[in-house]
C-alpha cells in the first residue's frame, strides 16, 4: 500500500497556481503566490484562521526571480515566514491555557524596550540561530569528520563521499530523535494532513475529509525532499571541489552553499511539474524520507488542513476550489 502511495505522489501533477504549505503547532499553513492562510485547532476544539497577503522579496527585487538566485531567496523568505507563523500558531494553540510561569526581568525589559517589534526581532534571531546551527551540523561537522578520515583515505575525492555520508547520517538521526517528542509527532501528523489536502486539490477533487483521507501523505515539493536534494547535489558538486585542508573545505562549502541551494530548488521545481521516469527516480529518495517527517492524520487534523487551504484559495487571486466529480 505504501509503495502505491509513493507512486501516486510521484505521478501527482502540480496545478498552474501551485499551493505550498507547512505544518505548525496544532494546525497547518497554506501559501499561494500572493497570500497565505493558517488554521489552528484551539484547546476548545474550534478552528481559528489567520489570512494575510504575502509579498515575496522577488516582487520588490526582480533580480531574485532569476534561476538559481530565486531558490536562495525563496528558502530564506520561507524560513522567516515559517518561524513567524510557528510562533503565532503556538500562541493560538495555547489560548485558554494558563501560563503559570511569570515573565522574568529580562523578558519584561525586552517587552518595554521593543514593544510590538519584539516578535519580529525574535523571528530574525531564530532564523540566524537556525542557520548557524545548520552550518555547524551539516557543514562544519561533516567536513571535520572527512578531515579525520584522511588517516585511512588518501584520495581527496573520496572525502566528499565520506562527508556526504556523515551529513545524511546526521540528518536521519536528527529526524528520528525529534520524532520522539510528543509535540513534534503532532506536527508530523499535521504535515501529513497538509500533503494529503494539497494532493487532493491537485487531483481536482472536492475538498472533503473523505476525499483527502484517500490521498498520499507524501509530496514531491516537500521541504524534506528539498533538504535531501541539497545534500545529494552538494555531494556531487564537491566531488569536483577537492582539498584536504579543513579551513579550505569549510570555506568552499560556505561559498558554494547558495549555488547548491539554488540548483536544488530548480530540481524540485522541475520535479513538481513533471511526471517523467527521471523525475520519479530523483523524487523517490525524498518521498521515502518523508515517511519520517509525516504521519497519518486523524479527521480533525485533515479538517484543519482543509480549512487553511480553502481560506488561501478564497484570498489567492486566480484560484478556486475544484468542482465535485
């Protein structure tokens, strides 16, 4: 059954107006080209929706629409938006739950000094911290491991394979580790609901719980697939960028990271619009990895994802819910 689900996800076609999404705390965010909508299940069982216009950086700076460049810009803007809505969803999901821990002096100081801008600054800091941690875990540490492997390996081109294997091992271990958290498991269930709902929409079916439930929880344009593609393309690129010097290896990887991320985005974008056998082969590892980052949702989670998608379809220019068949 799961093999059929993967095949369905590979053969899925993207609509002209592609909808993306993200799981949040007790909810789902759906995003179009010009707007996004978030639906969050509150403790009392009601669903609260928040819809906002969305202006990509490329609208202000057309150079960011160029191939390779647009992938980097999209990744940064998506990360910033993701942290912002994750914080907002946590606040909605906690409505009615008493906070027994009072604010510290430092927290009160930040609120007094920064006021309404505090949330934005926290988002920027979170993005910066996430980038630093990602560089440390997925660039510096693998490069350090590859440098240590020089004791056993003399060919420098093989160091990239060792480095890539370490990256993949860290990535899988990280996903397995965080999946043990109850809160993260809930997010992974909403992640599955997000994918199922988008798959239903892209198959031109009416958005009902029954229809959505039948679809795959995997999707070719998922961020999990993007991260895996980044790692695999990075391994291929760095096979041709060789050095046994740790500072040089680390520096080159930082310099080439935007190129690798941009190229990965183009691959994911192409894969999302094609059903060829080549795309199927490229998409399969990412879809398989999504088994770790998605779980089967219950009906209430599917209902929440449907609410978010309907809201963004209502606000997004040029889109509408497909008719029943």
